[in-house]
C-alpha cells in the first residue's frame, strides 16, 4: 500500500525529471505540466487502486500537461528511463505531447475540447474499461466539452472519470478574469454529472475521490497551483510558455525538490 510519504517522494521524482527534460530541451509548457503531477501520481500509485494502467485508458485534453506522464511510465516500466533525457530529440520516442506511439499512452487532444468526446465514444463502446480524462480548466471554454457531457450523462457512462486541473490560469491570464467559470461544480451537476471538489495536491483527498463509488458519471475538480514545486513560478500567468533554462536557476529549481 502506498503511503502519503511514498507518494510525496514519487511526486518529487516526477517533478525533478520533468524539470530536467523540459529545461534541457526548451520545449513545451513546464508550468502546466507541474500542476497536474500530483493528480497523476495519486491515480497511478495511490491506494485503494482505481486505475489499472495495463487495461484502463488515460486521455489528456490538457495536452500541455501530458509530459508529466513520462517519468511515471518510466517508473512503471513502460519506457526505459534513458528516454527521459531524449525528450523531443530525433533519437528518442518521447514527443512534445504523448501519443499512441509511446507505450502506455493514448489519445492526446492537441486542439482543446476534442479529447472528452473521443473518450466518451470509447467509454460507450468499451464498458469493461475505466477511462480517465484530464481537462484543463480553461479548456472548459470549449463548447465541445458541454456537448460531450450531454452524451456522457444520457448514456450513464460511469466508467468515465473526468478530472479538471483547476489551477485558475489560462494561456494569457486568470480564468475568472478572462471568462468566469465558477461555479464549476454546479455547471457539471446541471448536466447530470456528479462533481467533487478536492485539493489537487492532497493525496488523501485525491485517492478518496478516485475510489468512491459512482452511481452517475463523475467529474473531480482538483484545485491546483500552476507550476507547483517551483516557488518563483507558482501561480504566475507569465510562466505559461516561458521558463528558465540556465544551469544555475535549473539547479536551484531541482534543489527545492530534494
């Protein structure tokens, strides 16, 4: 059984590896990747076990955060650890965003709003599998999300779990200033979706929410901090696409996760 302490250690490992391969390559979105780490660690390593990576399917609507899965897949033996240092290099298998060419990965929505509909269709036809969809909160601006929720609710897809990475930030600013989303839980409930709000960095909250029995389709709204683990970047919109790559700052970032 995974204790909270062991999950914390795995989380630190994932964040360190993400920081190393992102800053070495200079590609992608570091802050968006860091906010989703604890959500994934709890899903893959927490107990009681809800998600079986050998059979169940994880789908990223929030494609920017997808690379957070790479160190997890390495730890589980899906990919060799040496691949992490080849992120976005021609001689490696790890892409900017994960896709089906990478062992342990599935569909990733490059255009926001597409992944939920894809997952809903598969969950409808593959009732014996669990499907988990990671959504960005600003992704909820897409109308296709709400169209998919109608289908999910109507067909009672209890084998599909949605998780919103609620870090409060979109590409250019705070979601509640750009186009207010709250109250998110009430909006999901209106569509016939059970909404649970949790601390997205609290492993007890996350594992409890994952393992709770479901009488209807469920969405977990996980309150997170964008760039979690790098104090000077946390919760700041300007770091959506940029992050330091100089060796001294990278070393400081890694040291903060020891």
